């Protein structure tokens, strides 16, 4: 009986243990069935077997919003293309260096910048999205279809090359007919279209290395087109006809127009170029003119310079050159310079005569006169200090000091008088300069010292005023 009870207890214990084990297993199975599935591998690899690398360029983007994830995935596709293009351009640069031809770094950077404009590429789209709700992260998977993108790029390249061919053939025809004003812009347009094809061509090489290059339109290279343009411009001449070395008068127009002639030298003969754009530019000096003109049937172009104003220099320069954008022309443009002559302050002769007295006594040496002379010379005027030579203007006046008052041990004085600027040609007073009490105060421990200090203060103030008035007279009357 005891044995039976022991076996029964053992059976019950085993049964209990078995049921507990089965329950735990079922709960684990339930958790496995209800667990959240893991994120797909493309969310962290940026790759998917449905989009093989030989057919697609893919990338994953993530962010707090769907828009951010979409944008980042597109950017990462563009970054892959950018890396490839940078690598190819670096290799191309090294190869060019070995051949002794160095490409323009500005041209290379322009091609790179254009090449990564992913938004304008056909064949790119967001093909998959996933939202990790637990971590609040959106994932987007962008794929660029290489074949679709290559097809669109080929179309764009052929469009540019087709236009380049058309412009180049038009330019060649005009050049043969000595229609140079029409040939030059067509050469530049042809080169421009060639350059526009550079970026799409770089993209095509990166996106679809197996693209059929035979479908690209055959065209002359940009180097050949540039060479023909340089040759054409090198045969152009721009020369002065009339208007050089004129003497100008302030506020007036130059008496003669500035005139140039444009010619094209071919087979030992010079042909006038009609309808050629010419630009006149003031390099040194000041005035008004019509900047942009065109040559007539004789090859002549001209402009009139008006309202000539002081420039501070004697020889003023105006440049005439062919009016084309220098960025599009790979050669120096023909040009010529005109010079017109203007009076300068050195041409204006001024004499200063002053009568000065301190407290009724004539001052030797004078105080006010040297201050006026100094100011005029600093402004560039030709001051005659001796008796010889004929002056155009005379600064003439008289100044005297007198006691004003005292304050403690300090004695104060002021100066009074008048200063005139005389036009020696007309004999008339051109300008009066006033002496104010504020310009003439001086102080000292003695009356004589106060008077001298007053005259010195007056000299500085009057000198500045006289020089300023002479500037005005110079601008108005030197045209005589």
C-alpha cells in the first residue's frame, strides 16, 4: 500500500511538471506569432534584390517625416553619382595633364554642379516606404532606372549636338561670305551648345556605362569650333579714324565724334565689317556717351562724348572694343584707345596778395598769405609766388587784428577784413570770401600774441574757404 501511494505521488508530480512545461512553450509560441516583424534589409543596406545594381542606382533615406525620408533617399542617389563623376573627372584631368593639355578648373566644376541635379533626371522614383512606428522613423527607398535615365540623357545630348552642328555650319557659311558680324555669334552659340552637352555626357557615362554611344550625333569638337572662332577674331581689326587727341572743355561735348573702322583681313585683302557691335567705354575721365553702337556698311562706328567733366587728369582715355561677352570668347578682342585732353588744376595760375596788420602794425613775414597758398597748392592749383608770370586769378585782400577783451590773464583778439578772388581775364570779382568772428578768435598772455594767434586762425579758415571757391570756379570757367 505504501508503494502504491509513493508511485501515485510520483506520477502526480511528473504530470504537474509536464503541464507547466507545455504551458510555457505555448506562451512562447504565442509571443513569436504576435511579435512585430523586423525591418526589411533595404532600410539599412540601401540595396534590394529586386533592383539589381546593373540596372538601378539605389539608396535609402530615413527621417522623422515621410518628406524628409524621400528627400534624403534622392540626395543619396545623387551623392553616388557625384562621387563617380568626381572620380572620372579626376582621372580625366590627370590624363590631360600627361598629354600637356590642362583643362579649365572652372569648366570642370561647372560640369560637376550640373551633373548632380537629380530632380531633372528621368527614371528616378521612390519605390518603397516603411514606417517604424515604435521608433517613429520613416524609411524611403529611391531607385534610378539606368536605362530610362540614359535614354533621356541621350536625347538631351543629341539635341545640344544637333544645335551645335547647325550653328557651326551657319557660322562657316557666313565666314566664307565675309559676313563676320553673323559668323562670330554663331560660333559662340555652337561652342555653348557643345558645353551644355558636357554634363549630360558625364552623367551618361556614370549612369549607364554600357550605353550605345553610336546613337550620339557626330559633331565637331569644341576645340575645333573654338579654334575657328579664334582664327576669325584674330583677322579682325579695329582702328581709329578720327576724334583722337582732342582738347575738351568742361560741361561741353567733344567737338568731333570718336570714330573707328572694323575690317577683316583675308587673303591679303581687308574687308569692312558691317553690323559689327562696338562698345565705347570711358577708362579714365568722366563724361556721357553712347556706349553700344554698330558698324555701318563701310565698317565705321562712332560715338559723341558730351558733358565732359573734370577728372583730375590731363589725358583721358576711352576704349573702343568689339562688343561681345568675354566669357564666351576664347581670344582677346580687338580694341583701340582714344585720348582727349582736359585742363587740370595745374593749368590754372593763381597769385595771392594780402595786406596784413597786427594791432595796426604791418606784419613781416605775413601769416594769412602763406596759409592760403598752402591750401591752394594742396588742392593742386599752380600758385605763382614771384612777380613773374601772368595769373588767371588773383586772391586779394586785407586783414587786421584788434583787441576783443580779457578773461583773467588771457587777452583775446579777433581779425576783420575782406578777401576777393579776381578773374584777371574779365577784370571782375569772381567770388567774395567773408571773414567771420568765429573764424578769427585768438588769445594770448600779451595783446601782440593774441593778435598773431587771431591772424593765424584766420589764415587757416580763409585758406580753406578760398581753395573751396577756387574749386568751383575751376569747374565752371576753365573751359575758356
